[in-house]
């Protein structure tokens, strides 16, 4: 086996993570591609051209190219509106793959629209298809209801992909459960492979040094929320928990919110900031909530290391890379007891799990860590060991390499169901 096509229609590895529609899938595709390239594979990442002047082929990393696919107008379009352009994407992909001199051994589609585009090449050329959904439409609709902007066609497309893909990759045990219960997936054709972190990017920095580098006060209890600023991430819940904490204690606590569509925290660029500022004002903590704007990945280890605790309480989360990154930097994590977070954060061992949309429960855990720094350090160190043992991108690539080898050999997926990662 020598050549892999990674298809990621809206999530380019070249995009700035943290802006609109740029998050965990971009990180996943970028790091998996790099790791496979370092292991000697030739990797092409197919993604939609969203700027007119982008060249068709861009060298991304050793043995890795990004192929820009013309499908729809070459401008940024919300991913919820991209489905009509997937026929053109699929036609381009099938033609490119057909013309390639060396041939592809595996098509690995990321997200349902990429899977739809890949089906043509799979059917006409007989190349095995591996499918990672990153998020499932039926789960999204359960949680977002009428605010879900994807068309209902998504459900039938996902049903087809679950039936026809040679292997479906679940990112956590909850993902497997949802595939089986909502899509009637055959567990024997699903392989659980988590997401990861890059050990070269994320490692502990001494707290005082990290705070000095960021210009934070050296003293006080500092809470971090980092990621895309969208309602489902539950950042308003963290702000309300801070309000509970400030009303019930005299703790010197501040919440730092890292993320947005621009480097400066602009309501115009990131409307969600305006909504969250209103929540902070209503809770009486407007001066205790600091929006930093988007930050480059080369500085994120400083934020994780400077914080006393990392908090993420989304309504739902297919996997959630930020808790793993925080753990890799030695930060204790308080996460919502949902989706992938309940498989990465071990309650009472690397941090705490709390219900989503439960600010009082979150505030109680924050107060517990603030009152017991030794416990926070113990949880953070356990999290660092867990991240290094189970969630490196190098380990993810090794597991994915085994998946590719099996589908190329026509062998069944060996894991009949998901195994929970040991604590």
C-alpha cells in the first residue's frame, strides 16, 4: 500500500483553526496526513477551493499535497450550504483519481459530504472507502432541532455511507453506539480510532512562565475555555458557572475565552461574542470574562499551561480534541458528560465530568479545585500521562494504518465493537 486520498470537502488542513467552520476536523485531517506522510505514504488531501487564486496543488508536508477542488463558487460558503456542489466535487475527484499515474489504495472520506463525493470513485474504480463522519446528522438534529441548518437529505446520505463504506471509523464509544442505534451499523464493520494531540505542539510549560508570556496576573484562579465560538459549545454555561462562583465565594476567578473568527475579539467578526458578553453582564461578571480572539496553535500550550483548569461543557461533542490537548499540557479538565469527552476525561482521575447546561454543578467543581491546588495538580498529571499513553497522533496514525491494510486486503474489521480506553 502506498497512496491515500483524504477527502475533506469543507475542512482544509491549510485553514486557520478556530474560525467559522474550522475546528477539530481540520486538525484531524492535517495531523493524520502529516503522520501518514512521515510513515512513507503518499497522501493527497482533497478539499474545496474557497478562494479564487488558490493553486490546484499545494505542498503541505513531506509526502503530502493539498488538492483544491473546484466545486461551486470559489468563495467561503457555510458548510450547511455545500451539499448542492458535491456532484461537481465527486466528478472532479473521480476524474483526478482515474488519471493519477500511481493510483490510490484507499479513499478516506471525512464528513458525510466528502463520503458522498467519494462514492463515485469507489463505485467506478473499486477503491476501498473508509468513512469518518466527525459528526452525525441525526445526533446533531436531536440536540439542535430547528437551528440545525443541514438539509434532511443528510440522513439518507449517511445511511447509504454506513451501508456501503468498507469501514466506518468511530471516534469514541458513544460514536459507535450512535452508529449502531441510529443508523443500524454492523459493529463488525466499525473500528474505533480516537483523535489525538501532537506532542511537539502540546506539553506543559511552568505556570508562572506561561502567565508571564501571556501577560496574565501570576496570582488568582484562572479558568480557560478554548475552541470555536458557537452556541453548542456551551460557553454561556461556563460564564453562568463563573457567576455562581463569584456570588457564592470571594474567589479571585477569571475566565479566559480563546477563539473567534479574528485575532481581535470583535463582535462584528464573531457575533457569538456579543451574545456571551450579554450573558456575562447579566451574571455580573462582565469584567471577569476576557475574550482574547483567535490565537495561533503555536501559542495554545501557553494558555493550557497558564490555566488552573480547562473547562468545556458543550451540549454534545462527537469527540472533542481540546480536552486532550489540555491534558497533554498538564491541566485538569472539567468537561460535559457527553460524547467523546466522557471517554477522554476520567471522572475523579484526570478531572471531572458534569452535566451540560448545569452551571451550579460546574461551579461546585471549580470551587473544589480552587480550594485544593494539590488535587488539581494530581488530576493534571494523571491527565498528561493518559494523553501520552492513548491519544497521540502518531498512535492514531498507526491504528488507521491497520484499518487501511485490512480494507485493502478485503479482510473484515477485527474489532467487533468499541473498547473503552483504560483509565
